[in-house]
């Protein structure tokens, strides 16, 4: 289908899609929506920002039978923020209908969650651990639900939540339809997928969407300065609508946020050490644009939809370079432009080269007193012809070989021979000049 109006959605759903301003399905939506409507288990592989949330929400809402009071679909997401975000998007689609949905996430009162299940909702969205707890308490009755969505599956696997999902998926109907969404499908996830999915359709959109679309990738050398001071210089050179600064650990995120606060910046922070109430308040403040800068760990890179991010700054390169794609995917969303700035040190060179091989076109730049300038290519030194002395050394080493039978003093003799070759080669080079 090339347009949303080509689908025969229920009128309320078509109206909600129109209100959202959706006209053309994104590639992942075009592939996944028909499969979910038909009930064909599938794996949707796509980077963040490709519209995958609505690729499963829209067809699931279409399939819900509101006249039945049974649970019909479970949607899991590995973090509270992601689950809350999915739930908000779901509520927009079902507003004013008989479809009942509930959100269950960790960090909330479990007994209160149990009390809310005196009547079963049609759709449950939640974190795997909390859903498992409610199933074990016989509060959430999953045996009636034929639909299961596992969102951000690779992150769920890394965080150890696949076992929780396995615990309650085994109690769902034998004809379970599972829809797995993930940026990557690690080999170690295969046993879980094979257990519940019989020959699923595998949709891979990653190679169909240019990573660099709408993003300028600036690479800034730290040089001999303090990295935090270098970061402040970068911030002085931009005036973002909203910038996310990524650090690798909660401690580093706090260190950077505290440093920027002392430097006079009003900065928010998003990482796993925040208490649930603090995280909820922080996300509200971020969405209310109370901050121009947010320091975050990679938790925030996985699908959390913060509107209007104009700049992403990699204070540190992620240990798992796949997260670089998730990070920069926070900007240039919904057709807008964005800038991704990466601070790098000489020890980062190998990682930078690997990121370039992923299709990232870095521009080597510098900033001083708020002014940006383009630098020579990083590879200039490597790519230029070797120096004359380098070539002479190489030739001497190739011509003077270690003898098969060594005698005392052979190393000294080799050095003399190499020096003779070098002198001769220098004379030849000089005559050519």
C-alpha cells in the first residue's frame, strides 16, 4: 500500500492516523502492517526513527475486538521510558473508543497494578519483569492473548529480560503470533526466536535507509585540552534547539552534567540511576523544553522520542559502535536536519575508522572562540606518500636480511650494511631532486 487511505482501517483508526498527519507509510510500516493484519509472525529489523512503533500499534488496534473483555495483545519494551512512550502513542490511536489498554512498568506499586486488573484490558504495554510478576500472581491472564510484540529485542536480551518474556510467553496460546522488533538480531537470540516463531518473515529495513540522511557529522579533536573544557568550547560554538550529550556510564554522565551546571548551563540528565519519580519528572521537563542540554547514557538512545533534538554530541564513543547509529538517530527526525558532533582522541582512531565503514561521512572540524573551521582530512598523514626517510628505511630493511647461520656480532654487521644502503639511497634521491 502506498498511502494510509489504501488500507481498510476502521473509521476511528483512520481518523486518528489522519490527525497524526500520517499519509505515506514508512518502509517498515509498509512491510510490517500487512503481516500483522494477516497474523503472520515476523521480525522487523530497523534502526530507530524509522516509524516502527506505529508499524505494530496500528495493525494491532485494527485487530482488537472491543466487544470481548479478554486480553488480546501484549507489547513489551525493555525500559520504562520506552514502554511509557509506546503507551502514549497507543492512547492517541484508541482515544474515544471502547478499547481498553493499561501500562505496567517497574518502579511502581505492584499491588496497585494487581488491583487495576480486576477487569482485563484488551492491550497491555509494559516492561518484561513487571508483566511476568503480574502473570505469576494470576492477575494478568495471558492465555487469551494471541499477539505478542517484543520491542527493542536486542536491548531486552542485553539487559537479561528475554528470560522474563520467555516465562510468560510460554503461558500464551499455542498459536501465538510474535512480532519482534530490533535494530540488530544477535546470533545468541536465535534459540528464543526459534522457540516461538515458525519460519517468521524477516524484514530488514536497515540497509534501505541512509544513516546519514539529513545529518552533518562533525568530528572534533580533543587534542591536549581537558575533554570537559573541549566540550564547553563545542557548546559555545552551537546554539541548539535541544542537544543530547552522550556519555558511556552513569558516573560519567553525572560528572559531565555537574561540570556543565557549574559552568552555568541548565542541563538535564537521563540515566538508569534516577529513581522512577525523578525520571518521570525529568522526561516531562525535557518535553516542556526546560533544558537546552541533556546529558544521557545509551538508555536514552534506544527509541526514546524526544522532539526537536537539533544536535547530538558524543562526549565518548560508545563501547558497542552500533549504539553510534542509535545516538545520532535522535536528531534529523521527521524530515528535519540535524548535527552530530563527536569528540575524539588519538586512542579513538580505530573506532572512528570502523564507524566510517558503517557509512558515516565525518567532516574534520575545529572550534575556537565560537567559530568553526574545517581541518585537513585526518587521513592526510596516512594517505600521503611515505616520507623519503621512511622509504629509505623500508628499502634498507628489505635488502639486508638476517643470515641463515648467525655468528657473533651479526646484528652489528646488519646495522652497518643497512647504513650503507641508506647512504646510497639518500645520494640517489638527492641526485633525482
